[in-house]
């Protein structure tokens, strides 16, 4: 099988120890990492994040900006990572988007094999709008104006419309995209600055922005509806922090990653994963 080079774009805002553990666990000679740290994160935490990854040459920290839940900041972080990959000529076979509280539940060898067998396909949950999965079919996320300032959210029911040429798609905020899909996203955003401006006022745009580009492109037939992360939605607040009690479910999961983790709540679960799933 051919060699697969993977770029990980990681969006983080706390827990420098976990970020270091995550990146070191995923690190191989065939990986690169682009890390965005929320500008709201305090200086001491940010310095600890940089220090924890200082021993790895193939880790780059992206220029920081503020990320608020439900706002465009998370999409902007992903776009910065994509832009860095394109401008640097890194040319990875695949790009994987993760959060700083994720952790793999499959070994690096298993992830590599999965992608080698992917044959240029991209993997993320996706569905057309309107959908029964979301309140009001999800269309109010697009049609209403959503304004944010320092975490405050204001919704204005002033109707607007996405281009007639694009059918809106939703799905998971996290994805694996192929080299071809990466270029499709980069080229589309460069050619359509209005699209970025439109999504700056969409509610939870990271669950719509990339899906809508790819599912309206020639990449659509190579997009596989796949759950990347094992998450626990039955406990509140959701998604719940995973603990040792969730380990049996992780063993049975077909996902590559899980979220979310917090060593202050339960650090033993990470040791169980390391010893039982990633050795």
C-alpha cells in the first residue's frame, strides 16, 4: 500500500497536558500538526501548550483569534489550518480535524490502514437540509441573522437566502477530508468570499460550512457518511466527559476517535485506552 501522510488540525482552548498527550500519541514520521488555541485562553496556559509540544518539529501554532460556541471562530480556525497547508505545499493525503479534548481509540497503524483503504474518499456525518435531526429542520440557522459579540448571541429573524446554486447540508463539526477535497474547499473559499461573509452570521456554522461546499461539488460522490468520534450524548451536559465506565463502549466502537476527555474528571480512562486499544 502507498504511504499516507496525515495533517491534523487541532482546535484547543484548555488542558495543555491533554493536548500534549493527544499530539504525541498521534505523532508519526508521516504526520504534521496545525494547532489553533483560542485567543481567550490565558497566556500561562498557551505557553504551557507550546512548551508541551516544543520537542516536535512538525507542529505549528496558528495565529490566534477568539472562538465562541456557535460562532464562526471554529470555522475560521479550520480555514487557517487549510490555508497553511496549501501555502506551505505540505500536500497531505488526508486532513483530520480534531478538538483539544479528543483522543484516538484506534492505533496509528489502524488509522493509517483505514485511510489507505479510503482511496481518496472523505469521511464525515452529513445530511441535506431541512432535516429531522435539527430543530426547525436547521434552516433557521441559515435564514436568520445571527450576531455575536464576546459570546453574546443575538438572532434577528430577518430572512436571507443561500445562493440558489447551493443546497445546504449539515453534519458533524469534525471531519476527515482527502487531498482533493482540501483543494476543493480552498479553491471555493478563495473564489467565493461572499460565502465566508454569509456564514459569519450562521448559527453553529462548523456543522454546515464544509458539508455544503463538498456536497455541492464533484467531491460529493466521494464523501462517506461516517461517524468520526464516539461521543456520549445520554448524560448532561452533552457531550459528556468520558470516564472508565465508558471504556467497554469504546472497545466496541467503530470510530477512530472519541470525545471528550478531562483528566481532572477521570484520567484513568486515557490509561485504559493506551494500554488496551493503542498498544
